[in-house]
């Protein structure tokens, strides 16, 4: 199995913004030393839900402070950007990291982010699908000519080109919408399962659907293990793990209840987001059922992880600890997972910090 961390760098009230960002970097450095496979970084704007608005800036800093861990995005919300700039920034990051970039992209879902940046959320799905085509062409073609609905360029030399050939791994974030899974498979691209899909515990079914669609389009897929997000917290005792979650595990849900929807104040549902009507109820139910949680002692977490593997999931990434939890406890959670859980699921020995 492969294991990684996930950061949007949530800004809890008991931290300054600087503390939140610096502590995240220290946690990622520890994971790098301990031999974890990757760190995935998610773009957000205008709320405590996530401070990584300048995603490429933070990712570049991660590249400079780590040696081997892969650096993924989960995700760049491409409708909020010019896709040519996304391709350029990704090419630069891939070079500076020594070819460690995994670029995950998605269409976004928070209406306030689109409104704040002056992008019509009604256009998000079209912009997203076009951006995937633009980015791949910008990476692989010597000079880019592209005429779509939103991008129009002729004979443009986009550089720097990525280090990885033919280009960095490209992932597509999917939700519960079947069309998003079908689109990823049609492009022969792996998916990222996070957000609503992981929250509602439907990742195994989404993975199955993606593999069926890959078969339908004639694309090999047995060698690909799409990453699935889960919440992870390891502590010396089950009691401490549960106590640490009290008042913290629902931090995101409380914020997303206010801003985590594409639906307008008057109830208007934008095109492509029809499945979002009951999303907050799904989030609340997921917290109660702990459908995507790996929480407890190393033994308990390993037992739960074995059940996850039996569902066909072989690549797990996630938040470690909870927003507002002392930094030292999150570092301990990462270290206990890497030293006492991770080795049970792969042959290579875990590294020791130092």
C-alpha cells in the first residue's frame, strides 16, 4: 500500500496563520524523513477551511524542504485559473522538486470562491474539461496552438516543460457525479477520491465504477491505485484518540455548512452540480458514522486499514490529527503511523527520523 498526508491547512482559532503554515511544513518534513510516499495539497480561498490559496508557492516550499516525498495537488481548481499558467507552474515545480510532482485537478464546488474571483460557477465544468486538454498539450507539444471555448492561442512556446516524461502524473478529482468518473476514464486518467465521495464512504463503489469505465474505453488500469482520502489519528490509547477528536473532528463540517456548496442563496443549482442538494446532510452523517476514519491505537488503525485494503483501496492519504490539536500530538500521530502501522502493509522498512 501507499500512504500520504493531506493538507489544505485549516486555520483553527487557537493558531495564527503563520503557525498553521509552519507547523504543516514541519509535519511534512517529518513524514518525508519517515518514508511516507506523498503529500497532497488542496487549494481553497476566503475561509478558515484552508489557507493554501497560493498553492504553487506552498508546494515549492515543500519541494525545497523535503528530499523524497512526492508532492501532489488535491486539487488545483482549474476553472479559477488560466490553464496555461497552471501548466507553467506545474512544469517549474516538477523541475525544482526533481520530478516529484503529481498534479491533481478538479472543477471546484465552493460558490464563494468562484464569486470572489469573478468566475461564473455555471461555466466550471466546461472550463475544467477544457483545462485538462490545454495542460496536457502545453506540457507535451513544442509549441501550443489551441482554440477552445475559453482558451485561444497560436504557436505559443509554453515553458518550462516538466522533468517527468511524457509529463507528471495527472489525476482528476471526482465526486458522486457519474459523469466525472466517466470523463476521467475517457481520458485514461486516474482519479482522486476525496471530499464528498470519501466523506460518504462510497469510495469503493466509485473505484469499481472507474475501473469498469476504464475497461469500457480500453485503457489498462490494474497497475493504478487511485488515492483515497481518510481522516487518520493515532494515539497511545483509544481513549486519548477519542478525546482528541472531541470538539475538533467537526471543524470542517461546521465551516462547510456555511460556505461549502455551489448552490446559490436563492436555491439555484448550477449546471453539473445537481447531486449536491443533500451534501451537508451527507457530511453530518459521515461524522456520526465515522465512515472514513482511521482513529485509535496503532493496532486498531491497522485493523481498520486491513478492512480498507479488502475493499480494493491500496493508496490512502489523509489529515493526521485534527484542526486545533497540539502540534506535538500531530507529529506523534504521524510518527506512530509510520513506525507502527505502515510497515504492516508493505515490505520495505520504515525510515527513522534523523
